[in-house]
């Protein structure tokens, strides 16, 4: 089953040569939110924020999906 992978936000942001502040500015949100998304402290992402994130990084929602792991697999 695929799920949103918040770690990809940082991966794509860094590949684009952006800081958290740069991305937040492009999205019209506070940079603290970017930090919380990347550290998975905030895992709720509404459609407007997802659309803004995709626009800012030149991605589509499917780019942020990855196979989910079962809890015991994550510890390996």
C-alpha cells in the first residue's frame, strides 16, 4: 500500500537547491511548517497545501508516495 512519504519533501527541496525558508516562501506558509513536515511531527496535509507543495517543487502528488512498511520492517 502506498502512503505519503514526508521525507521526500526534504529530498525534493534539497535537490531543487532550496532552503526551508525558500520553500515556505514559495508556498505562502511559515518555515516552521516545512520543518514539522520534514521531521514528521506534522503529518496532516490538506489538498491546498499539497497542491502548493507540488507547485513549489515541480512535482505531482504521486511523486511523494512510497510503499508503506509494516512496523516490524521499519526497525530492520
